[in-house]
């Protein structure tokens, strides 16, 4: 588990000691495409519904639509600061 947390930190991902995502409103959520034909998706976290910044998140995607999601392993958070 330690290696995953260190790798996430090295890439600017926000995760706590057990590997859970941590975000706050205004942070950016990036979901990498899973295949060559699936584009990367980016959005802004509007609301955090979990405890202490944990998912689920209400995200406003760059195309304007909003949705609540639990990010998977292909997602990472970019802090607004």
C-alpha cells in the first residue's frame, strides 16, 4: 500500500495514508481514458459528499453536465491551489 500512496503523491494526486482520495470543492478531477479511443475527462469538484474529503463527489464536467461519482483507479485529483 505504501508504494501506491507514494506513487500517487509523486503524480500530484491527493490521497490519504490508506490510499483513499481526498478533495475539496474547487479541486479538479481528471479521469484518464482507459483505451486509445476513450478520451480523458476533466471536471471541477462542486461538492464533497464523503467524510473528510472522501468520495462521492459532485463533479461539473468540462462539457457542462454534472454527476455524482466514486472515482476509480484511473482518476486523480489536482488541487486548486
